[in-house]
C-alpha cells in the first residue's frame, strides 16, 4: 500500500463571513491511499484559529505524512494518537472507507445506506452568511425562493437590531410551521448581554441558537442553558474536548438542548459517534454539519450522517456548503429543493 498527499487552495465564490472573520480561500489536504487496483481518497480540512489541530502548513503536512506512513505500514488507524488531530483523522477515515468499500463506478461510495445508493435525500438547512443588511436579506430571499423549509442565519457581525429585523421579516412571511429558523452566533454575544438578546430572538419562534457566547465558559454557558427561552446548541464548545470522560463531564455541566457535530473539528467519525452516544444517554439531540470542506469531505459527511441517523432523517442537517467554491472538486452530489442527494447509484 502507498499514499499520496496533495495540497489544494480553494476559492470562495463570495466571502464567507463569521463573527471570527471572513474567509476568501480555503486550504485543504487530500489523502490518496492506493492498494493494487483499489484507491481511496479523503480530505483533511483544518480551520485556522478554530480547529484544535490547526498549525502552520509545514508542520501540518509533516504530521499528516507520518500518520499516512504509519497506516500504510500497519493497516490500522491509531485512534488514540489522532484524537487530538480530528481533521487528519477524518481524512484518513474517509480514505480508508473509500479504499475498502469501492463501488462499481467510483471510490466515493462509503456506506451502504439508502442515501449513499441515491434512493433518498437528506433534508438540509439553507445557510445565510454574514454580510451587511442588504446582502443578508438578498441571500435569505434566495434560500426561501429555492424552497428551503429550514434556514440558518449567521449573526453577530452587523448591528443586532438589523439582524433582529431580518428575523422579523422571515416571520412576517412564514410561520414557524412553514419555515424552521436557526441562528448561529459563533460565540459573538457577550455574556452580560446574551440573555437579553436571546429573549428578544425568542419572540420569533426560533428553533435554536448555536454557541451564543465564546467557548470555554462552562459555568456561564450552563447558566444560559438553564435560563434561556431559546434552545441552545453547542458547536465550538466541543472543539478540543476529545477525551470521552471529559465529553461526559462537559455535557453534564452545561446540559445543552443540542450539540452540532463537524467530523473535521469534533474527532472525526469516531469522535462524533462518541458524542452522539453520550448525548443520547443524556437526552441531548444532535445534528451533523460540514465545516467548509470541499465536495470530497461533504460527500463523506453526508454519508456518515445517513449511517448514524438512519434512512429516515427528518431533522435538517448542515450539508449545504458544497456550492461555496469556484474550484470545487466534482462529486455526485446535488441539492434538489431542500434536500441533498447523491446522484451516483
């Protein structure tokens, strides 16, 4: 068995704004495993200043090269070592799955599920990136016109009153029976103002808010989860929490309504399955999203979601980022209405 690693720089069609900054390009590493006539491909996509395994390009490539060398020698994934390198683990897991589960047509069929076979679609939310008021309103109108029944707004970059006005405009047009509304603050609220803002947002029948305050403030987040009129979902809070006992401890303290899982950030597929299992035991819901990967990663994440949640997923997942890049990697994925489909049988 041998491996190849390829660096790629992807370019966003339009700047992707979050409360942490704006992305215009995206660096990824592709792993290719080759064993005779079979090959597998996976994507490693750490996010700068966010992933627990984000580091300089040279250091990242060096560790990834060693990880692939060790796998080719042993045929085993070193999960204990890779707990702290979730983007590398996810890329290697994907490459191994595609190597050992080749379809008759390509090597991108990873799980034997109805979604993977192209028989059902997965409901997804329409994502409205941060921008000025006019930009966000236009993006919102576009998602609603395309038929999305669940829309997620990134907030925290412009004046809160204007963001609240956007939410109000949605509810003036669509009731909560017609459109499910989620908001993502990306940790953008200050603790002493968070509860007031949550109370204002709660007037508009919002499904949930992601990460209202910055991660690492467990006591404050636990208080918000107790007092908030809106269900709170944890996202960034989970990053770097890679030990199973610590996962249990954190969820037991904070007690969120939901957790949102990104394999590239939250422990690869193995780590996400741990999170889901622990959360279920505590009555905490979850859904899976992509983290600005190319279509290679998105394909793997979507198939992974179908494998852990089953063939009848009803909760919209965050899998609509495959149209973000001008130079994305072709993959048999297609959005029809508000569902993501695989077009390869």
